[in-house]
């Protein structure tokens, strides 16, 4: 601490004795507006299919709808299908929905970033306060649909306002939420989560011709009532510069109250294989409720109450406008 204080003092003395530098130019506020009503509608449509549980009809129908929406906004869509094994041996018919920027945009030589979220629903409401609901599926309005909804609205805005200096691609990861339930005591099952992103990251590293990304942003539970987005611990460890960039954009856009400059907890999520296997710096924008008795992911997490009644357009707006501020200033 004494060395730190001495360093500051010396620097201050040097600054006083040299020519004063001009102030750093502030980041301009982006005028393009994220439409929370549109994102809310995208979230509701996913829920209209019912819980998008792996191997279900609702899962397949919603998959086709997401593909169609990205194509409607000019994106080239790859449906990356794979048979993945769940923690209990169940073969999961998985589909990662990969949406690449329109072909008319030059992809070589420019910066590209990736925005991603998972789109499947948890098959068990194993954090519900009523244990009789633990075997019921989760509607996943927040824990799944909200992230996809924000991405679809961003894709729509990009089509209407094609003035980006970067390429923005999207991925909807599948099989994220088939992780081991709380009632199973066979082990911690950390590898049973984020199966779709694990698969994608492995295939990416095996294919050197695939687009390289400067960085990636994961959206997880970005529509809940009363949500705050603390700086997730693994994100700070693995991609601190991206955390700083995003939280600064939130403050400039006027949503700093949703993005406190405080560290949250480390989360096993899709950003880990993106970082550790695909070697792409990736952060996780994920809600954190430090004082919630039901758990730090909020009162509806992995319960039957994760429905549209508990989605807040203000939260969608805060996250969406922060990303608009970010990508249009790159």
C-alpha cells in the first residue's frame, strides 16, 4: 500500500510539472433505440410454444421459429445439430442456432464479435419452494427466452440501422439447462451443464477456417423483475477488459443503476467453454440477487414462476440499450 501511494504521489508531481493534456473525449450516446416492447413480444412468443425442454415438440417448433426470425432479419443461419449425452444418460437432440451477419457485409479483415444465449428450458423446477413442483418443467421466460429475445431485437435493429463498423454474429446455445438436479446426490455434475456450448467450442477449435471473434458476450436471465447485473467473477478473471467496456456502455446509456460496479459470484455457464475451449474472451451478463432468500439468481430461478408475469420490460431495455451503445461505438 505504501508503494502504491508513493507511485500516485510521484505521478501527480510529474503531471503538475508537464504540459496539461487535453481531456479524454467522452463516448457519444448512441441515438438508436432498443425496443423493449419488441423484445418482450419475442420472449412471449417463445413461451407460447410451452417449455422448450430437450427432445420435446415445443423445442423443435421454437427452434424453427428462431431460425426463421434471424433469416427474416437477413442473417445466414446454421442449425448445428448433435446428439449429446445428458448427466443421466439421456440422448439429447441438440441444436445450436448460429446466425451469421448478412453476406453483403464484408467479413474479412474487420472486427467481429459474438453475442450468445441459451434457448432451451430447464426440465425440472428443482428450486421451486414447493417440492411437489420439482419434477415439472420450467417455462423459462427469463432463464432462456429473455436472452434470445434481446438478440432477436438487436438483429432487427442492425438490419434497419446498418451503420456498424464491426460484424455482429449471434448463437443460441442448446442443452444448457439439462444439468444435474438438486435432488440427485451422485456428484456435483459441473460438466452436465452448458452441453451445447461445449460442443460448439470443440468444433470451432477443430475448424481453423471458422470466423475469429475479438470477444463474446453471453446473455443469461436478462429480463427479470428487479434484476441487477453485477460483474460475474469468471468474466473478471478471463475478460476484464470486456467487462469494463460493457459496464462503461451501460453507464453512458443511462443504465448504470442496473449494472453496479461490484463483483458478483462465479457461475458455471456457457461463457466458460467459449473462454477455455474456443479461446474467445467472453463475459456473462447474468442477474444477481445478493439478498434473495430463494437464491442469488432470483426468486423465479428454476421454478414454475419463471413466466411472462415476472418479465420486466425495463430490464430488457437496460440490457438491450447497453448492447446498442456498445456495438454502435465499436
